C-alpha cells in the first residue's frame, strides 16, 4: 500500500479489522480531524487514502493525518450512533457541522430534583431532567406546560422546598399546583408519583397516564378524600379529550419534515420545512460553508442526522431531495429516537415531489441572499480597506486582538479572524496573560499575546494574516509592533482602532486616520474590533465565574484543598458541583458538610410564591 504516510501508520492501517465501527483521523498534535463510520472499517479507511483527492480541501485533510483510531461496534446501527455522538462532542474540522441559533423551546421537568418543577427552556442538557419537544410553533410549549399544571398540578416556582411551608401559595388555590410545599396537603411521595405521571404525559404515553390516574382516583375515593378524587376525575376527562384530538391529527397522516438543499462548491444552504396538519408551521435554515469533500447525498445524510440530534423529535415521515446509501439505517435510528416507525422517502413525482422542489428553491434563494449578496458586500469592504489604508494587497485575512481584565485580575486576551470580510469562528483563539500580575498593563498584555500568537504561527508554519488589528490607540499598536519586530514580522501591515473617536493608528504615521462613519473600510475594522472585544469579554466573564465559585468552595468551613479536589474529581467541574443536589454532595463530603455547602451555593429564596 502506497499512501505517503509514515510507515508505522501504513502498517496500522493494514491491520484494521473488516468489521463495523467508527474511525477517527488524528493530526500530529492529537486533534480529531474527521470522524466516519463504516460496515467495514478497513475498506472505508483504504477508500479514503487510495482515492485521489477530488479537491484541495480533501488533499489538505490527507496531508494532516498522522494517526487513525478505531472503535469497533456490534452493528452498523451502533456505529451510526457513535459517529453522531463523536461529531457532536469533538466537532472535527472536516466533518459537516450544523450550527443552529434558533433554539426551539422545550418543556423541562426537573425529575433530578426532590420536588420536580416544570418550565420552558431553549436547550436540553445532560442533567437528569426530562425534556419534551421541541415545539413548533413556540406557543405549543406554553400550552403544553399549562396542561401539565392543569392535569397534574406540578409546580413552576423556584422556591427551595422542604414541605414545612405554613400555607400554600395562590397557585394551589387556583388548582394549578398540588402544594408539595405543605407536606400535610401533599407529601413528597405523593408529589413524586404525580411527577412521574407528568413525565409519562410529556413523553406521549397517555394510556399509562390514564391507568395511573384512574387507580389514584379510586384510592382517593375509597379513602374519602373526595376533593382530590374529583380533581383526578377532571384530569382524566381532559386527558381523554386530548387523546381524541391527537387521534384526529394522526389520522391526517400529514405530519412530516421536508428537506431541501442547494449547493455550490464548498458552500450550501439547507432548509427544512415542518409540515403539520397539512400546513407549513415552521422552517429551519442552515448556511454551510467550508464543506468537507462529500457528495450531495452524503451531505443530506449527515445534515439529517445532526438535525435530529438538536433536541428535535422526528415525525413519522421525512422527505429528502436525494437518496443516500444508508437511508433505511438512518430511518431505523430515527425510529428509535421517536419510539415509533419513521419513514425516510425520496419523492419522485406528484405533490410531495413538488413540495421538495419548493423547499430546494427556497434553499437556493437563501443561498443567494446569504452568500452572494453578503459576499459582494464583504468583498466591497475588503477592497475599500485596501484603498483606505494603502495596503500592499487586499487584506483577505485579518486577525484582531483585544485585552480584557478587571483591576488586574483574570487578565485575558482574544484573537478573532475575518476572512474575505467575514468572521471565521473556527479560527478564534483565547489567551490567559501570564506575565502581567497585579496592576493592569494593557500595553504589556498586548505585547505578550501578539508575541505568543505569531511565535506559534512561525513554529507550526501556519498562515500569516494580511492585516493585524489591535483594539486601542498608539500605545497598544506600539506594543504589538514591538512584538512583531522581535519576530521579524514588521512587514505584516498592522493598525490600531481607538474606540472613542474611531481613529485608525498606523505605524509611522504622525496623525491618526479618520474615515467617515459610512465608510465600508471603517465598518469592517469596527466589526472586527467589536467581535474581538465581545469574545474577550465572554472569556473574561467565564473566568471570573469560575474564580467566584472557587472562592465559594474555599469559603465553606471544612472545605480544604483535599476536599475541593475530591469534589472536582467526583463531579468533573465546578459547575457540576453547583448543580449537584445535597444528597449527591453528601456522598463525597458527608451530610453535615454537604448541607453547609449546598446552602452556601444555593441561598434560600424567601419569596412568598412563584
């Protein structure tokens, strides 16, 4: 086998198994470059390496592969599961990655708490809570939460409960909460049973809910608790009405998602129309750029799998513009997520094909608006900047820096990248300043971060920018210039943009450059500067939160370095320590210390209601 890879890697590839699994291509630094699945791992890896690269992007991938890792599975279906999970957690550079900023609402039932509550969130987490949804339109989430209140009386307040409240709040009086805050009205055991019924309802298991409610109604009647029995009877009636409506909707058979795609080169637009009851109730749009070397069918398959990994429940029918080899396998996997049969169809004629074509036309329109028009404007800004600053070449790649600190504490820096006038988030970098302690010194901080950045660029042979921009005036620019001088990179154009007067400082220029506010060149510089500032502030706030939480642990009597390390080892992070229950904390530090720590991290809410 001739691949051009190190002999050790060639020998390793030759020993790969002819069985189902997932393979990961890694760089020399150990970063995951690409994750793939296969019924035969060896055959698929060899097909990657033996097939001539169709474009420069795949050639770039192959040139970076230094190692391959394999995880075997019992079936192709398990490989599909694992591949999706690894792409989601590792976010490899050469896999297709959908980025969704829409965040449809979900209903969250906190079964991980002693007294569960229900509320609406915009993203699911791996925290033991139950998530239902997402809901389209968003108003359905509020209606579903309202039903949980009416049917089961699950609370929505944030009060820390122990069952010892002297009297229930107004929510109990209007029959939207069963008052677990007063254990003489509703014990924790009864509330947990009610919460379990609510969980079954949110999961769509209404027949089990009806059985449970009927049993409890009879028990309450036999115990002569007629008011509670009447409440359960009313809940059963409402549930029966809901079941009838759901049967009518299901009989329609028109709940489906329709996928559409338009692609040019390494850019594409994906659209998904959500059809419910014969009507388009919502749509999702994804702009994909810098795509890996995959054909359109593979792109649709990857996008479909990731789309339903974003907290969405697949409908009974999904319509695709293209067929792909593992369509039946993907349908089977989606059926497991749904808890029922899912069909993935490729319509060829009739009204369904016309709907797919319509979604594809919408994807093309979105492509034109997102890429062509945005690309034209971005190109115009780059040309204007080239002329305004009299640069030797158009600044195709701009790297912008900013410093953020609070009184010399948690000094951090950010670097953002703009390519062809548009941000490139995958190339953003964050830095913790090492040399500046105590009194803040933005000049020294800027010199350090510029020196560290471009020393690494030179060491690793990375691409140099066409323009370096720093947030600040002459002082910050001089600091950056000193770092570039030490590295022999003074030939790279560099500039500073001061906030107050929006003045542009250039090396060697006696006076700053002032451009009109509507100048495309100034707007591009402002956008890069502001993005660097936003990125730095976000990192700084995160660092401060971590420091604050660490201080909170240090401030609890009995929590020393050893116990703090034990907590971090047990829960994995400071955030997980905060989210842990008192019982979970007690497993590591004992009940008395856990009570003090939990009280410190979760001050009691003394409000008188939700």
